[in-house]
C-alpha cells in the first residue's frame, strides 16, 4: 500500500517537475507564433498559461502531495482561490471565442463592453456559490451581506460610479473611435484617449482637453470620422448694391484658389439672409479632413480681400467703400505705374490712353492670375511681384518666370481662345490687364513697339509649343 502511494506521489511529482515547464514552454511558443496582439487566441492562451496551469499545480501540491486535511483552513483557502481562478479562466476563454466567432461572421451583436460585464457578473455569482459550498456559508446571508456592503460602497462612491455608468452609456454604442473628431465648443477636436470616466481630445491649437463622461452623456455630439472630408463654411456680408451674380462669382473665385479645396464641383455659394447690414452669403466647400478646416477658412478669407479689390466689392457691409478699402485707382495712377515699370517706353499721352482702357488688379501669393481654359482677352503687364507660367498638370515644370516690367500674352489673345497655360502668383503681384483692342490700337500707331511686342508674343508662344502644348497660329 505504501509503495502504491509513493508511486502515485512520484507520478504527480514528475508531472509537476516535467509537465508544468513543458506545457508552459509550449504555450509561450504558441503565443509567440500565432497570438498576435489583435489575434482572438491571445487571451485564451494567456489564461491557460498564467491561470489554469499554476492553479492546477497548486491544487495538486495541496491535495496529492501534502495530503492536508480537507477541512483545514489551508485547503479551503486553496480550493476557493483555485475554483474562482478556473471559473474566471473558463469564462475568459469562452468570451474570447464567442467574440472571435461573431467578428468572423459579421459585426458583434452587442458592444464588447457588455460581454465583459456579463462575464464579470457570472464569475461573481459563481464565486459566491464556490465560497458558500467550500466554507459552508448560507448563500442568502452571504448575498445579503454583499448587498449591504454594495449599498454602503455605492453611497461612498456614487460620483465615481455615476461617471463609470455614464461612460458605459456613451462608449458602449461605439459611436466614435480614436482619431475621430468631435465638435467641442463649436470647434473640431480629435479624440486621442478613451476610458470609462472621460475622453481626452486634442484641439487644432494642440491643447488637450479632458471631458468627463457624465458631461458627454447629456450632450449632443457631432462626430466626424478620421480622414473623412469635412465642409468648411464661411459667411460673407456684401452690400445690397452688389448684384448676387457678381457676388457669387467673386466668392467662387476666392474659394477655387484655396489649396486644400476638394471636389470643386461641389463648391456651394448661396444667399443665407438679407438684412439692413447687407446680403449674407454662405460659402461651403470640402477639405480632406478636420485638421484643414481652420487653415482653409483663413486662406479663403485672405483670398477674398484680393478678389474684392479686383471686382470692386466692399467686403463687410454697407458702410464700407471700395476706394477706402483698397485705395484710389485712377488712369493717372495707372499711367504713372506703367511709366515706372518701363515696359513700353511710350510718351505720357499714349501711356494715359493705355492706362485709361486698362484695369489694375492685385493677386495674393498662390492665386491664379490666368486660369487654364478661360478665354485670354488681355495682355498682362506686371507692375510688381513675381509669377510663374505652368501647364495645368500635376508637378508640371515651370515654363517661364515673370517679374516686374514683364509683358505676358500668347497669340491666343488675338483669337480669344481658351488659355492653354496657367499664370500663378509667386508673391503679391500688382498688374495691369490691357484689353487686346486697346493694345492693337496702340500698336497700329507705334510700328517699333509692334515689332517688340511681336517678339515677346513669339517668345511666349514658342515656350508653350516647346512644352508640348501647341500654341502657334495655324
């Protein structure tokens, strides 16, 4: 009999000494090979390694090797701990497998948090039954004691528990994730951290704001998904004397030059309201994501000043005057600017005639002076600043660079056909738009100037033809 007991103890000892390390190594290797951080096998393998194996070894040592009395304190404590750990491991494995199966066939029928709470509740009930069975405690009395303790603990931690419950309500629906954007105080802020008590967002200014869950559960949230296109909206007030068509044309021109603009065909400009202060126009356009909203609105309003100057629109209401906003513009001032630039070398009378027929305009850096596909009806005379001539292609090389005193046009200007190039301002550019009729009248009276302009036209048209966009006259 003693020999049989010793053999049995030897088997249990060998199982612990050899089997436990071997199984541990096997589980570690399986975790390393197959259980990636996002793998459904990660939690079950982890539970087997750190819960089931150690608990089994502990139970064998106490019951099969030490032979402690079953009604002793040590055995009861070990049995209670092992029972609760095994119950927790079983439900952890079942929960992981259930979630993995649900995700393979489609979306989870309930938020993941509910699986966690249900599993915890079942383990708590099972633990109460284990304690009642092993320690011979009346389950009703135990539950009553736990209930009283829960009431006392709930009263002491009601604010904390309230925040946790609010967090469960807000986040269990998985309405937003890390990287999404929420509208906070009318401005977008990116979600950078989520927990049950609060979320942390980062504003466009780089500031981090912590918002308690209890606050969010009673608020209406506007959610913008990460990398989702966002509408930029701006309101502009123009005098009632400005015709709606002219106003909308100017506003669209300013918006089309915003670098962040997406899908120009969806650009919207409509009248929002009419009041004593003027007509309110609402401009809306798309940008790639919420990080670009502030910069795009700033660029649009920046461009609008220059567009208003070119169209003579007083921005800001009925009390504004275009001359006061943008400065005086008279033929004499234009003639003086032409003389200072030295483009034509004409007499005062000819310069004044040319200036009277021309229009002075100012462009912001990055604005399109001459747009591809638009009829080229004017000669461009740069008075100040720099610009570049490019083809309307992505990463197209610069065909020509223009500086103060340069004259730009191709032969298309005489035919009134659509421009094959784009002229873009590299700095703030001030120029004169000389209508082709006024230029022809001037060239008819100045044969020498006509020859010089002919050479300039040949140069620009030749540069265009050399780039592969035919521009020579037939």
